[in-house]
C-alpha cells in the first residue's frame, strides 16, 4: 500500500484538503507549492516560484496556477479551483478528484464521465523549471485537453492587481509562448511536448482570495493575468508535458526529461525517506554560494538554524559534500558577522548572541557523521577566534563576568532565539545570564580545551583549565533552582526567570555539561511533566499565567503566543538524548511513541515534511512555516539516537 493514499471523501472535503499543502523545490532556490486540490491558499503558493537576480535574488511567483479542462461533447469540465469572495469556489474542479498520491511526486486522478485523467508535477533539479504531465488514462475516443496558465509576476510577500503597467504581449516560441510582464523579470516560457494550438484570450481574473492570508490578518485578494490557453487532443494511454521555465526548452525532449527527473526521486514510502526528501529541499545552490534555507515559504538562511540543523540533515545522507560546503559558508558568515572588530570590540550588535557557540556543538555532532574529515584541523582557527574574542569582552552588549559566565543585555531587544517583538518590546525578555548561552559556553570551552589548547603546562593551558572549573561552578550556583529541581531560564541580579521553559534541556544533553547526573534527571523530569508534547517541547509551562496554548489571530496575536507555550520540534533531540542517556533501553518506548507521532504528521499540514511549530494545546495543530529545516533535522536526530540502544 502507498504511504500516502488519500481517498475521495477527504479530497472533496475542502476543510480537509485546503489545509494540506504540497512543496517541491529544485535545490537552487525555486519551488512549487499549492494544496492537495491545487487551490492556492497563500500568497506564497505558486507552481513556479523563482529567485530573480535583478531583484537581489528575491523570490517571485511567476506561474501561480494551471487550470486543466476536459472538453467532452462540446462541454468544458474545468478541473481547476480558485477561491473568490463570499466563500465562492470556482470552477470547483475538486469534485472530479478521485485519488491523490505522493510516493514520488504529487499525482492527482480525476474522473469526468467515462474519462479518467491524471496529472503529475515536479521541479527540475537545479533549473527553474516546472513540469506537469497530463495523462489520459481512460477515454472512449480522442479527447480535447485545455491548459490555462494564471500569471502573477510579483514578489512572494506581495499581491498583484490589474494594472496598465503590465506588458501582456506574448511571443511565439517552439510549441508554446513566452511572456515577460514587467522589466527586470526573466521571460516565462510555457511550452508543450506535443503540438498544440495557443488561443489568445487575454484577461485578468479579479478577486482571487487566499484563505490562509485572510486567517492570518494579511491582505488576501489579488488579480491574476491569463494570456489565453493551450489546446490539443489526446488519445487513451497518451500524455503531454507542460513546461514553465525561465528559459526555453526543446519540446521534443520534455518527456525524456520528466522521466529522468522521476528516476532521481527517493520514494516517499517510509518516514525516513520522507525526511530525506524533505531535508534536500532546504539546500540552495546558486552561483558559487551554498546555503541552507531555514524554512518555507518565507524564511531565508538563518545561521543558528543552519548550525543546529546540519547534523540531523546529514545523518542518513550518502553524499555529504554539499552539506560540508554549507558548513564552510556558515563558518565564513560567523567570521564576517560576529568576529569582526570595531570600536566596541566583538560585533555582538546582532541579536543572535548564541550563534558562534552553536558551531562547537555542530562540530561535536559531526565527528561521528563524517569521521573521514579532520574537523578539528579544518575549523580550528575559527574555534580559537571565537573563544579569544569572547574572552576579550568585559563590557558592552556581551561580556564575560567575574564569575566566568557570559552576560548579554540590550534594552528593548531579545538576544536569543526567543526573539518575538510586539509594540517595540520583546515578548520574552531574557536579560543577563541566559541558561542555554552559558551551557553552550561551558561546552565550547571544554571542546576548545580538548581540541585546540596544547597539553603542555603553559599559561594558556592553566588559564583555560581554571576558567572551565569556574564556569562549571558558577553555572550551577547561579542557575540551579534547588526548590523546583530545575534551572532558571535567566538571571539578572535579583530577577530570576523561574518560569519553566525548555532552554534548560540543552544543558542536559551537550557533550560537556556542567550538571551532575542527578541534576540532569531532575531537569528532565520537570521538562517531561510540564513541557513535553507529541510534537516537541512547549516554550512555557501551562502552569504559568503567561501561557498561550494556541497560535492564532493576526501577526501581533501570533507573536504574543510564539514563545509563550508554542511547541517547537527542534528542542526535542536535546530532551531525547538526555532522557535516553539516563533511562537507556527503558526509555525507548517513550521515544518510539514520539517518532510514531511524526510518522502520522507526514500526512498533515504540508505533506511529507515537518512544520516550524505547533499549538501548545492538544491536538497540537501545526503552525508557522510549513516546512522547517531544524524540525526535519530534529526527527532525523531522534531516529538516529534510538539506534544506539537497539
């Protein structure tokens, strides 16, 4: 049985199908995304969404959607679907849907009378090209097929409307047309593998609505331009390939290209195969730069996310070269953004005070994954730089206190991953000594001492050795809440973050932890009781008055909830690693139940991937970005961790 096999009763139920999305990428920045029915519900949806170099590589929706119609006895049956005002859906082609599968790529099957037609689409690897295969599986005679493209030519964050500036003229090319609606854009070439007729019927389709944007409190109506339609006849058992690309193709080679691309795909027939497919969708190689996108649809690269996600994403990959290149680029970015000197010293004017410290944890994780690479030699210089530059800091945004711990504070700004801001103020104020920053600091010092400090009894050796001991003692003295049996989230003078938050769990699982085994167990017990859910760890205990269990409403309301109870999967491996280190095989039952939950999640929200976050309250609905690199990485890490105890 196929891993994904959604029956007709669910497909025609718009409350079900419109809330399940599809995402495909080309590994160079372009993507294709829509819902199960093909009805776009986000401004970020589109069949060909491509970076445009003229606009600094920003992503733009070129081809928004493609309506496919069957002409039978002079009657047109349009299989497309769009939402208009008054909760009106037209043309309601979803009612003909009988089957949806996703084993290698999205496949929809439609039945119209005695005709059975299927559509399959994919993105061509490393080229900004969308291919759709339309196959006539059953028919009593030659059947006329009509393909109508809806064009947007606008930034993913914006909406477009009928306007006089649009250039709606097209140019004939081999088996198709090309069009460029505005200066600075590439031509969009739309071609068919078979001979066809293009019928020009230029028109704007006005008032198309995006349900998700409406629910999120954003503008949600736009107009899309349709230049006309392609028309051809198919006989039973035959197919045609529709191509939309930023350059022209040879129509005669489109079917062979579709087959080649199909063979490259890893079947989505297991949880791990889905995760492997999803992990590659975050890779972006454009020109000579390789980077890891944090998530879809709106995130670009984020250094913290890259460093946290890389070990998990690499765990089961055969070809790891591209990930090492991504790590090399991340190291360059750490140097550029964090280690440059200015009049204030270290460039910690950015709000990600913990980012350079995550590099040490990343390298530790990768030692087992790429044992053939001497990571210490490769990255020794940057590790030395990070430690030395931090140790020189005695004042400013980030400084090392007399107790050896790192102190970070900036009025009106959050310097950690909990960075939501509402009305100009951080929602989660965590000033002073922050628990995960100092856990990472202790871990970094120990790893640096092991790998980079000479074992000769020189001054540097003695100084670092003394500092490590000081940091360990100071960490426990400052953060340990003896009454509660857990760690304070932050400490700033008499202000102690006593709310139960998940950041403390990082201290239980790092290779070098300042906590004793008993303290680790006590922290994990509290985290399991207060924060653990089937989808990750809550950002705040439900027992707190500030707890918000559902992320909903406009952006302000969502930001207020984002780190006040919302669940994040990326934190889960830290809990699992600590939990298994204490409970060994006896802890596998709990961990396997978590894995099973993500197995079910593969068929929810964005099919075959893991979302950014989830509601803190059951049933823990997915929220945020539909596909997130560190979420996918987290599940892969958890699976890998269980292998040590089998």
